[in-house]
C-alpha cells in the first residue's frame, strides 16, 4: 500500500484488522513494555500490548490517560485535551515495541530482552481528528511499513471506541546496526 493510501485509509478505519489465523492475543504489561522501551514514567506512554500479528506487521496496545495527569492543568484549562505531541509519542513508543517484537519473532518478553536503541528521524505525516480527554483508555495501533538495517517506517493510530483520533507516519533510525 502506498503512503498516500495508508494515510487515506488510516483516517477512516483502523490500520490493523485482527485475523483469526495470524493475530495472537497477548497480555504484555508495563514490565514487558519497559524491557522493549528505554522510556520510564512519566514519559512511558504505553501501558500494555494486547495483540500481535507478525504476518501483518502490526501490534495493538493501549494507554490509560489519567484524569489527574498534570498536563491537563495547563493544556486548555476548563476544556482539558491530552496534547497531540504526547499522542504522537505514544504511537512512536508502540512502534518501537513493534520493531522489537518483529526482530525477535516472539511474543514473550523476558530478562534477555533490552530496549532497542532507536531515534526518531522524521514525522512524515501527523493528523489529529478528535480530542483525547482525561480518563479515556485509548487503543494504540502500530503497523510496520518498511524495514531496513538502519531505518524503519511505521504508521500508527490512536483509537477510542470506533473513532480514529490521531494518525501518524514516521521513520526511526536504528543505532545498533
């Protein structure tokens, strides 16, 4: 699928459609996520991972937006909205988890695992279609678009119920190759 088609599709529907034959349900919590990510509270923005599909190159995770998150005190007081830049960060963090899972080709995360050293190169596309509010649990989706030894590109979404709230396409550089 071309980048333009991915963006057009990602505005209307989830980029990840679980498949009964290839999608695996998992229950990876904070401890497993922190073995894949170099981020820690308050900057770890992925609370867990629930679905992995190696054939589609996709993963679904989630973030529970805390009602008492200090960011709401200053981000539109009286009409609190979770910042778009943090939604992009959450999508990117799930993409790092996806890259880890694709590299290991296993859904178990244990003491052998350590965070990959990656850095954001660029955000190719970002779009915000709806607000994320205090107390909402958002589903995060990451889909691998292209991988090489040094650069990987992913698309990601923030979904609440049936609503696509944010979409991003980005590239990361792998520092370990």
